[in-house]
């Protein structure tokens, strides 16, 4: 479902159905979200709200129906109810934010490892040295494409956007309250630069100030979907 409109994004469920152990959970579900939309999915516990989000996120395959995207490279991010379980308590705040960049961190790690190998080489094996240099050249090209050296700057920008102070970036994640941990979870999701942002019961654990922050942020640049219990 491609669109000629610049920066247009959409994600849609078409006649979705899903069955668990002979129990029909969803049947003929059709609806969607697109650029500029802010949608609340409201229903009782067990009505299938989270299941629909997981299908939209690509984490679960429906039994019937289709998930229609505006483009193949559509970036969909999801803040789960269990986001706290994904935080590492003994990481610092900046480390937790930086952990989002899995591929980029792997490139930096490989570069450091190759540099360490080069430092230990004596020059007795020029072929092996050239191989390491060639590998580093490829990794450096990937690093430039991914803009890996700007990652910390990006993380700090979102950290400040979430209301954290500069001197808090070295605080351990375990030191923050539930409301501030929600900000960490939301900040990590925003660092993935999604086109579509799915929030599963996003007001859990939030104080009033954090709820206000979330409401201001959620409609700034994204198509958003909230899943809320009634």
C-alpha cells in the first residue's frame, strides 16, 4: 500500500482473525493507523487489545487476514506493558539508552577488537595484518553509514527530552522510580526512530507529570496507538 505522499506512513489490519487452542480470540478485525492519527484502543481485560498490537508489531502471525504496510521498510516500535522487565538495573542511564543500538554497538565492538589485534601484531605475518586492515576498512564504512559516532549525542538528546538531567546519566537504572523508568522505556522506543509507535497500557506506573509528558510527546512526530483498559 504505497503512497506518493512524502513521509506518509500507515499500518492496517485487514480481516484479521486469530485462534488459540481452538478458542477464537479475534475475528474479522479491520482498522488501521496512519500519519497524524492518535488512536486509543479501549476494551476490557482479555478482549484482545495486546494481541492486536503484537500482530501490528510483527511479533505474532494472525490465523487469517493480512497486515498491510505503507512500505516494506516501515519502522514500527512498541512499548510493552512489561517494559520494566527489559531494563537492566545495574546499567547506568546512558548505557541503558545506548543499548538500543544493537547493530551499531556490534560494529564498534568489532572495530575495537580488530584494533586490539593490530596492536599485538609484530609484522611477521603481513597477509594476516592486511586481512585485519581490510576488515577494519569494511567496518569503518558501515560505521559511517550508521553514523555510529553520533549515537551518544542522540541518546543524550532523547535523555534530556524525557526530562532527565545531564548529571543523572551515570545513575543506575535501579535508582529511578516507576514513573521515571517509564520515561526510560519510552525514550528507548523513540531512539529507534519509528514511523508508527504502539503503546501498550502506557499510563501504568506513571505520575501525573509523566502522563502529561507522554501526551505531549506522543503526537509530535508519529502515528500513535494506545492500548487502554476500560
